[in-house]
C-alpha cells in the first residue's frame, strides 16, 4: 500500500496521452468526503528520458500554467521518445484562488518540501511530488514569475551546487531554455524549496522568473512555450531544431544584490528594469503616507549591477524586498 493519500488517476507507464488528476481527499464543511483534484497530463512514447514540468507552484504566476495547458493539448506522443509529466497547477487551490499561497491551509508550496504524508494538504502534495514524481525525472522544469508583488526581467535560472557536474548540467539546460536572460541565481529564502528538493536528488533542474505583475503577456507566454520545446529537445525527448534568440548571461555574486526597505509607503522608483546602476546610485524613494512635508526614505544601490527584479505594487511594507541586482557574467 502506498504511503500517501494522493491517488493518480493516470498510469505513468502507459504510452499515449493521458489527462487525469492527482486526487487528494479533503474533508471540509461543505463536503465531508471531498477531494482536491490537481490536473496532470502524461505523454509517453516508449523508452527515454522523463521530464517533470510544473507550473502554479505559486497560484498568481501564470506563464507556466498557460504554456503547460498548451503542451497538454498539442504535444504529439508519436514525436517524442520518453515521457513528459505536466502539472500546470501544482498548488491547485492557490491557482484557483489566484493567490500565492493556498487558501485552504495557507501553504506556500515552494516552502513545503520535502512535505509530510500526514501533514496539511499542501504538505501532502509536496510529499507526493518529492517521493513519487521527482524520482522518475531526468529533467525538472518549474515555472515561476513575479506574481502580484514582483516584476522581473524574463529569465531562466540555475544555482551554484556542490556537485559541479550536476551544476554544469543544470546550467546547460538553463541556457538551452533560451530565455532573454539566463542567470545563476542566489536564493534569499531557500528552506523547503522545490529547487532544493530536486537538486538534492541529483536532478537537472531549471526554474524561471518570467516578468510578473499578476498577469501574463503574449511575449512571456511565448518565452515559456519556446523554453519547454527547447528543453525537451535538449533532453532528447523531442527531435527538432531549438529556437535560438540572443540571451544575456547574468550572475549574483553576493547578498548585496538584494535591497530591502526599512520603512513602508509609496514607492517612487528612479530606475527601470534592465537599467545598469553603480554603487551608491539612487534606486527608489519611499514616501511616508502619514503626513506631508517629510523627506522620503531613500534606497541606494549597494553594488554595481543590472536591475533584474523590483517590487511591483505601488505600496511597500517595512522589510519587503524592493529591488534585486545581477551582474553580467564575464565568462
């Protein structure tokens, strides 16, 4: 008997296209024997590598879910060798609500790994992904964007890893995705992340940040769709010629890339996404809401770099991340 409450309605080993659900029992006030039905699509043709493709890790990030719904309808199993497992809305309650975290249990899927088989609904799903899906994978792609609170230059990302051979595999896959920017990314809050869960199992892992603002655009959806195709070709699952557009390679050498605010108020940015700054340049002023006539709080660049991410709403709270820099890779 499986040590999980999550039941897959598809057969991972069957050839062809299957559309089904990961069904998780969820007893609630309006349905004593209710379930959370997380859509899943498996496309398989014979032996070959397995790609696990996920979106909706956070529920207000849309390029990944849109691109994966396209894939589920359009990918011909006769044109692949291997298996593609696509989950457009990994934190399905959050996606349905359009919120970063689950409205059921407040769970942030991307801080819930390795999960718990006897935990909250979010933890149970993380546990299933950790113990049943990730072991199948040769490649893991997890789509992110800025959601409602951040805006990014569109990039694909990999991480610095202790295993340098694995790091090189992840970097090569990141570059194959061919986003407008390719970044070696630092994480400021890595505990419980899906990234670490996949990487700790030795998997080739790629993630993205594709703009933000709680919406998607034709350009960012196309980046996501082309990126999936490129990665499937790179992994050997799909035959074809990858899309190749110019991509700028970036890195984040230290924690000074991240700029936080000590006060809240109205954000008045002085630089644009993609703009270069030098150390000491004014990034933004934050105007106090409680009275007029007060000087704004000023945030200055802690190092030279390119603005790759910024707080999106016009209001900011003390302790929020205001801006993130990166530098062009000399290599």
